[in-house]
């Protein structure tokens, strides 16, 4: 872990204001914020570890346990809500057998809800990893998951 | 212009403030009440609670007065219907998102939320919050955190991060889910919390409370007695909270003037349960046929007086010796010094300052003319650079540790740490030099070599205020960074960088402790520290100085009171006939002895040889604290007569012929002198247990029995006598001390006390440089004993553990001896964390568990000396510094074995 972290730190200045970008890079590397990495980030940015914890728990983007290989985000924003986002979420939950915030037992998928992804014209929308799907039909969901997920 | 006066109108009245103050500060200073919750005068403003909102003309909305700077001509209104309505709503929301059950709350009657609800007449809460109860954190025996009573004012967070600079807790999550927690949501017990309790002291509600005090008294039932802490030399002011003659808890108040401004450490706040411990001595004891039996004071004192008389008659006054105590008050130390010299007629009096800072007293006295800390604790905030060496400040003097960390956090001060252990301060340091134990003179000379070579020293100061520079220059010429690297292991570039940083500071302070002093060349090392400070013009200025941090509550005072074999009070030498005559007259005796008496280690030696036959020990425990314990035990056992006066039956008291029960600090009146020369009051809060008496009463009664009347109605009468014979205390009295203590020298009633010494002129005239050569430690490592052993203390224990080992909270944190060993060494010896190890030196051996980590360097072992069952001092060497007679506790050679 030390080498990966050193690599990340080499891209930033070791100051307080670099904390969030550093944490984003750590999450990009590991998929979540391992406690040891948060402590290392604290030392690097010269803040107390608990400040890192306070900052990272403030933002919804940071995760504290390992996520699945594939991240599924189902939009529950206003437009998606109107266009049946709840049904999409229900279908994903029943297909994967998990609730938002959980990861499948095989570690393949983690499910999250988001308030809006800015694709309202395509509502209801869903994101799998980097692929965004619009006008999602519940019966096509497994196809999308299998197609984008590894 | 910080002090520019500005005029505001508040509620229609004209008030004055200073530029730079906030609107709230101006209101408070003018006695105008503005409700607050998140505001705390010790902390930077937060602007979180929205209760201190005011209306300000030409300003939109309702600005919070705590974050709004006051400006000239401002028109402020603090109470309007609109403001009251908003404040009420804020309070109702706080109540809706909590479980504020005042009936069973420890803070009832002392709760700011309760007061605010009362002030705003809130009968019913209009809102129903989606409140999810949080589990309480009562994982430990000291602090309970009940999140359900938390109002998220953030005062505990700022107390931890900004005041103590520990940074253990913060606000996590967001919005109504927010809560205060530790890193990774651990319990306090498992977190990095050091239990200073600053958070508890700052909490406005019952969210943080004292666990041990639960159900033992409501705030209005507790009598608060302000006094001086009995642990280290910082001299923190604290309040003993008393109910039914028991100390229920210890609180602090930032408004009490003193060195700590309301901050305490775990020992001061949670380590006072020894006071009513069942093990306290309650009656005099006399040993007969190897067993103690209870005795009356009359019988015990008669026995002592009789034996002292007969020994003096047979073998002369120098067959008696006295160990005074840095734990006892000035009044008691003064009286024991008077007893030894005037009643018995011997200068054989010493105390454990010999074992910690004798080299400081000797070294600084020759360099500067005075052996005390030159500057003040609070003055550290004025330093541009602080160099800390041989002091694990955050553990030994935690409140000073926080002062240093605050200075660094403020951004104006840079920290240099020179320590062979990776102590907490290293995390805050700009530069850390890791020297091999026993090489201090070498790196100090090395720094001076660089500073002189690069001409970074203060030439004007050296010319005008010092002497001996040429000799110094010659001596340090050989200490090139390369040579110093060879001796000390400090990389030469780091040494150069540290030298430049120290020399570049307009005001640089050096703080040190036993890492410098407890060596065979301890006095030389102290003189080297003095050399460095003078070289850069740092003595006699604000923010500068050489600051030895004294270890015990009254070690400075015990020295000031003449509990040393060569001096009377205020360091007036016993060898000067005029001084002797002055004291003989003051004490009403014909003459006083003029030969210098024996030091602690010499006394033990003389006892072993039968030269000292009787020893009176007041509040010391040489059977744990002194070097080479086998030798100490032999010495004490060879005595004809041993008297020990203490609050517990210590390891030393067990060897005594007569034991006298003493009152502890909470049970008597008097004064302590802290490390910064500040004389502060000690006040009685509870009665002593059983027949225990303040030490001064025991001494006075004994003197009277021996035909020398000591009639003092109270401790204050003794203090008056002290001030009459001690020039540096001459201007003091109890009334003046009540206002926050006075720093000596304070020669007259009008004198305000002295914040820093040697201003404009050294006490000895000119500061004296010493040319010092480095010498290696007395016992080098070899094949048989391949590790360097160094000893010291830990945060949660104090000295020989007599008091701290009887405290519930402290022992929860650190209850047994842990031998620190470096990870690499441990791997080679196949030792894992918490394995049992045996340490063997040429003097003895001990067993304890290992603590494997990076705290010590490879090749070095650290052992705390608090634990009699794993006594570090069975291992240590009684090799003495020839000048100060201080033993070399900090280095000897040791072998480590894994216990199967």
C-alpha cells in the first residue's frame, strides 16, 4: 500500500487544502478509503486523522468499506422519480438481491442511489461504472448489468 | 493598531471596545448579556449555534456577534422580538434532536442549555425531529460521552484540536446525522485520546461528564476549592470538588489565573482518587520485632526524639541525614531544612532534585548566576523557534506540551526536537534530530560549530553581555558536522539545518529535561545548552531562554527552601560565615554547621559504611526512585534508625523503624513553586484521614520535643518567616499569592514578580561561556550487554507510582511496565509485542512485557521507572556527574532476553 500511496502523494502538495483531491485519488485506487490510507493522508496533509474522517464522512462520495467490482447507481432525482426511477431501483434490488449501500456476496456489484446525475432528459437513468443508461426499461436491466459489469 | 479604542452603540448605550474585538467580545466586556452556546473564550470563534445573533444597523440579516468584527460607530441591538423568536426556534430544534432528560443529568444546575431554555421560557417544543438515539460511549472509567445530550456546538472538538492540539475528535457526517466521534468511529478507550478532559471541561451540556463522579453530588452540593495540582512542575490550577469530606471530582476554570488557563492533563483531572484510598496511612506505626504496630503520635515522636538525641550524642550531628521532598510544600521543606540545620546541626539534607535537575542548578548557576528556568510557560507563545531536547513534554509536562503545540499550530513558531525517542512532538517538528543517548554535548557543540563558522551568532550580544567566547570557539572548532555525525548518529545536513534554523530566530527558546541532565556529564550538557542560547542572544529576552522543565510540583520550591546540602534558602551558601551568622540569628541558635553536607547518593553510601546512622525521609521513595536499588536497600538496611513520613506505606516506609502518617496536598495549606518560579497557593479541601497530619506539624512537634520550640499557628506563619530570610520571596504573602501566584525574584511588596530572568544583565554580571569536551557515557555497550538502556516516565504514571498506581483511570490506561524495543531488534531476538522479556545489567535484572515499535531506535531499550515489581532502577548505574552528583539514569549497557 505504501508505494501506491507515495505515488498518489507525489501528485499533490502536502497541505490541508489538498486533502479532498488526495482522498479522491485514494478512493479511485482502492474503491474506498482504507483506514490506514486515511491516516497516511492525514500525515501527508498535516491534519489530524480524525479531521480526515470528519471531512470524508461529510461527503457522500467517499466510502468506508470495499465496494464491488462494479458500481451501480440508480438515479432517484425528480425527473427520474417521475419517469419511474423507483421501479428501476426495485428491479435492480430484486435482481441483485441487495439494498442501496450493499455489495453482492460475490463482490461483483455495489448498489447506490443518487439524487441526480444531470441526465434528466434521459430519465429514468442508471449508471454502471462509467456507462450511463437512459430511458431504462426494467426488463433490460440484467442485460445492462452484464454488458457493463465485469 | 490592536489597541485602538472604538466606540459602539449597543442597545442605545454608548460602549467602548478595542479594534480587533468581535461584537460579542465588546458586549461581554461591557457586561451586556448575549446568549451563546458554541462560543468559548479559549477557542477561535465558530459561529455554529446561531444564538449570539444580533441586529446591526446597515447590515442585512441577523449576524452572529461572535464572528462579526466590531467597528467604530456600529449600532448593535442584542434583544428584539425578532431575535428572541429566532433564538427560541434554534433552541427548540436543539431540544427536538436530542434526549435532554435533566432529571438524571449530572450537569443539571450547571448546564448552559438548561439555562438558555429557562432564559427563553421554552415550555413546549413545537417540532418533532427524526431523532435516532445514539449509544453512549462509556468504554472507559473516566469520561462518558452521551451523544443524545450533544448540541453539536463543537466546543469539545476545538478543545481537543485547537487548545490541547491532540485532534482526537471531530464532527462526522452531515446535517441532522452529524455526531462527534473519533477517527474511524472508535470508542474513546481505543482511540488516541489522552484523557486530558479538556473536552469535558468545555462541554456546555451533559454530553461529556466525569464517570467516577456520577451520582456523587449535584453541582450545587459540591464545594469547589481552588488549589495547585500535586503532580508535575507545571503547577496547574485546579478545583477540588468536595462533598461530605470527599473529593468527588477535579474541575478546572480558565478564569483562574495560573500557568494552565483551565487546561489539565489526565493525572491532574482524573488521578486524584488516591486521596481517599483505603491504603492511606492513618496512624503512626512503630516497628517491633520486624512487625509494624499502631502507635500514638506522642509515642512515635518520643521514640524519634530519643533515638535522634542518642545518635547525635554518640556519633555527632553528621550521623543524621534528611531527605526532604519535592512533593511537599515550601513551608514543610523550609521547616525540615531548619530542623536539620538548627535543631540537629547538620547540613546532611538533600532531596530528589539531586536525581533530576542537580546538573541544571549547578550548570546554569555558573553560566548565568541562577539555576532556574529563565522564562515563563506562557512566554513560549512568543518564541519564533522552540528547541526541545531530552523532554517528552507531551507526556511529562502535558500542559506545556500543548502550549508548544499551540505555538507551532499558530504558524509563527517552528519546532526543533532533538530526542533519541520518536516522541509525540516529533509529529509537530520542523526538524527532528535523533541522537544516540549520551551524545548531547557533541551535537550541541556541533550546532555551535556551524553557527560560529557561518557567522550566524549574535556578535553584539556576545561582545556586550558574555565572556569566554574565544575559549568556546576553540573548543567547538573540532566538532565538525562530520565528526558529530560519527559520535551522535545525527546526519550532518540535518544538524546544519537545525543550527541555521535556531540561529535565524529573533527569539528562540530551549526547553529540556532529564534527557540532558541525567548523565555523568549532565552539568556539562546543561552548560552547553546555556552556551548555545547565549551565542544567539536568547537569554534575557521575551520568547527566549533556557527552560529546564522541573519534574515535580515543588522541586523548584524545595531547592529554593535550602533542602540542599550546600545552601540555605535562596541558595545562600553554608560555607560563607556571614550567611551562617544571619541564619543563626534568624533561627535563634549560637552557630550553624559550615561543612557541606551529603547528597542523596552519598548519604546512601555513607549509610552502607555506617557513617550515617539515622535517616529521616519526608515524602520520598528512594527504594524505587534511586539508581542501583540493591545498593540502596543495603544502605537503608544498615541504618540504625529510619523514619519515614508519607501518605502511603511505600517500599521505603516498609523498611522504616517509625512511620508517620502525612496529609496529602488536598488536606493542607501551603505553597508550591512551579517550574517557572511561580509560587502558588495550596489550599485545604478535605480533612486528612485518621490521625494523619500535615508534614510541617509533625516536624514542628518533633523539634519542640527536642528542645527547640517551633510554634507556628498555621502554614502562613511559616511562609512569613520564609519571606523574611529568602530575598527572592521577600515581597510575597498569601494575600498577594491569592491573585494568581508570583514569580520570583519578587524582592518587595510592590514588585510584580519576574517573568524572565537576566534582562539587561545576567545575575552573575556577564554570561559565562564554557569550553566543553564531549565524553562518552560511563558504561559503553559490549558483546555481553549489547543494548543501550535508557529510563524515563510515561503519561499515565508518576514517579514511583505511590499515588498514580492507586488511581482507577490511570491504571486503566497504563498499569504495568512495558519495555520499549525497536521492531528490528525485536525481530532479531524473536520477541513479539507483549512477550515477556528479561533485562540484565551488571547491577541486576528485571522482567516485564515488551512493547515493540518505532518509539526507540535500533540498539536502544527504554524502560519506565514507575513500577516497583519491575524496577528499572535495579538496572541503572549510580555513576555520578562529578559536579552535580546526579546519577546517569539515562544510559547504561543492558542485555535483553526473551523469557520462555
